[in-house]
C-alpha cells in the first residue's frame, strides 16, 4: 500500500482548481510543512477506515505533515502541536480539531475533518508549534470544495 501522505497529496493535487498550486507545501528553513484539503469521498474506503475518516461528499479532510530537512532524503517526520481554523467567504469561522495519526512507515499526519457545502470556499489558517521552538510556523491557503 502506498504511504498515506503520498496518496493524499496526489488526491489533493488532482482536486485543486486549475488556478491552484500543484505543490502544497511551505518551506520554513529547516522544516517544510505539507498540507492539503480534500473531499473525504475521494479517499479510498480502506484508507479512510484505517485512519477513522468518515467518507462523505459533504465532509472534507485537512491533512498537515511536517518534515525536517535531512540532506539526501525526503525529510524526517516531526511531531508538533497543530491547530487550524477555516473561514468561509461569508465570514463563518470553524475551528478544525486536528488529531495526530502515525502510520507503520514512521510518517506523522495531523488530520481534521469538517463539513462542507458545494462550491464553498475556505480560507485556512494553520499554526504549527514544533517542540523546542518558540515561534510557530504559520500556513495560510484557500480551497474551494465540490460536493456534487
């Protein structure tokens, strides 16, 4: 089975509107934060079941992972405290409860589910606090969702 992160990043890239960026990550020097948000209906049933994700066309998943740069490798997964909010275009803000999920290959993901409506756009604010670092890493992005 492919790693969960690779599957979600691929699904996220495929679900992005044509004006969106294919690579959803932000470089913070020694760390890179990878992120995406997608309709949970796009997640294969066996993956959703394995991670306790509710598949539905009216639910979305925010996925965040943090990697510490290591020369000659894709990076080392890093544990952190991750908080996220999403604000739709009418100004309604939703706190997205993020939970940690570790896979058998050593990857660490932070996952949060939330309800969505067709053509709803969210502006996400993600704050990553890595242990031992005072300043949080902040990621902001926007995503439109399709339920039909």
